[in-house]
C-alpha cells in the first residue's frame, strides 16, 4: 500500500531504522527531528500518516497533535505515537492526547506495518466517502469528545460466556453505551426489525483462534455488519496473529491483558468514527436520491426514468420480453394554475402522482418527466394489458376529486395517455429509447387531438 509517512523522532538512528523498514514496504518517507520541523514538513508534503515519538523536547504530544488538528494547511491524518515506556498510564495518556494508535519501543516490524496498512486503509475509505477533510473528528482521528458521541450498542462476542460476562462487568460503570454479550454462532445474525450492534468486540480463545478468524471474516462479509468496527482481543499466546487480524479487517487489536480505561477510549474512538461514516453514507444516499427524485411529487425524475427504460430495453432484447411505455399528460392543466393558482397546481400534481403510484405494480415505474407529464413503464406487459392499464388509470384519475388550497370544493382533472410497445418479433423495430418515447409521444398527441381523457396506442412496436 503506497502512501506518504512522516517520521518524527529526535534520535537520528531511530528515524533511519524506521525509514529503512517503511521504504522497503514502498512508502514515501519524510523525517523530522523536532515537532516544529514536523509541522513544517506536514504543511509542505501533506503526509497520509504521521509516526511520532512521545519524547520530543520542543513540544508535548498533546500540543503537537492539537497543532496538527488546528492547522488549516494540514489535512487531518492518523497519528501513531511511539512510547518509550509501555505502561497503562502512558498508553491512556497518548490516546487521550488524540493519537489514532499507540505503540511501544522496540516496535515489532510486522505489527507496525499491519497497523499502518489498517489506518491508511481506513483513511482512504474516509476519503472515498468525502468526509470533510477539514474536520478532524469526522475522520475519527481527533481526540475523542465523549459528549458528542451518541450512545452505542457494543457487542462482546466470546466463545466462553464467562469471559464475555467478565468483560462486560468491566464496563459496568460506563452507562453511556449498551453492552451486550453473545456467542460466536449468533454474532452475525439478527431479525430484520432489530437494531444491530455498532461495534463488535471479538474475544479470541487461545485454544480456538481459527474460530475467531472465521467469525471475523463472516462479520466483514455480511451486509448487516460489514461497516461495523471490530476490536479484536487476543490472548498473549496468540500475539503473533495481531498483524493477520488487522489485515483481515479488524479496526483495532489488543494483545494480552485488557486495561478497561484504554479499551473504553478505543471503543469511543471507533464509535465516533462509525457514527461519522454512517452520517456521510446517509448524506451520500440523500444526495443520490435527490439526483433522481422529483422534489414535488416524490416520483422518479426524467434522468432516472430514461436510464430505467434503457436497461429494460436491453433486457427485452436479450430475454424476449415485451414492455410498455406510456406518456400521460394532464388535460387543460394550465387552466388549473390560471383559475386556482400555482399552489393548487402543485397539489394536483402531487395527488395525481400518489394516485398513479398506488394503482401500479411494484415492478412498474412512474416518473414525472415534465411540468404535467408523467412517464409510466410496465415491464412484462402485453399490448392488451398495456391498453387495459392505461384505460384504468385514466378512469381512476377522472373519478378522483382533488382538494386544493383555497377551495372549499374539490376539483376534478383528466389525463390523456399515449402508449408504445417494446416487443420482440416485431417487423417494425424501434431500436432506441428516443424512438420508443417518440412513438409514445405521437400516440399521446393523438389522444389530445381526438378529444382528450383517452388512450391511444402507437401502431409501431419496438425490439
């Protein structure tokens, strides 16, 4: 995995050793001997990750990370702090300072590289989600601000129920989150109507590590759990699996005895990141919906409808299935706006959209493609079925009074429909979506010319 890494250490020998290891792994490496120099290099080179010693004489770890996060000229990046003394107090202090990860000297090379791969992989995923690069906490790399982290559901998954219960008891004083225990066999499944865990804390059993690896692989593969952070808890005798576990997709790994305070900080960091990522996915989904949904009626818009017809036309050619395309236009709609106002016109359009949608099959499509014009597509439909559907819709619209703003009595509207068929085996073939729509439009014009509130079928079909 390529990337730019900034090493910060006052001892040149330490920097050289790390540079050799990282360069051999094809990273682009920069070196700084002080915190001040590191901030300048970070501004210039915009590294993807910073690997810094906690023993910097010119600046403390908290101040260094705070300066990184506070600079508008430096992109938010994960920071790995390397401790000289590996004590629970030092690790907790480093995490509270805002470190994304904490490692102790001497650094195990395979574990270091796996940690870097994991953090960089997460960073690249965040960039793909377009998480605001100016907000460090949105990336989950800033100091965990517990007051802004919504309560989460943390699943403690263990082969031994006693181990799971004991671990949950360690969090008994933390009332912010809900901690639940579950065995391996039920971790990946839940009823569709229940909320799943936000984080999986997966405790490996020394006598059955393969089961833990299999469980983690299943969690990563399952659609319901693939975006949930996994914190792997390895026994001391399985320490050599730490790099493998990270490369398999664990977001964090702790080897040996678990310090409850450190684990609580790591849980909060992972939960913070997940909530930020979930929010970005929701925003992305909303953006995609907005690109294809008509805001007034809630129907699909022209952009989506045309691509839908294109896909259906390809399927029709490949599988020999026929479908219909209908263009429906409200009759004398301008008179509605002129007589009752545009608010009334909007109410009519919304009500007609609801009526059309309620009287079509789930597999059918209805879209608003113009001011008062709707496109209706009915897959796997014969000519007779298409005419019957169009006629039924015309009748339903005519018989459905619509309440409009400012009027005591409801009003009635009618619509005209033109139908074109995409049907295999036709001698007169329409080969494009444009031609198919053109024939439906000509049929619609025929309905308008013949008196409105009626259905006209194009005499040409498509293949």
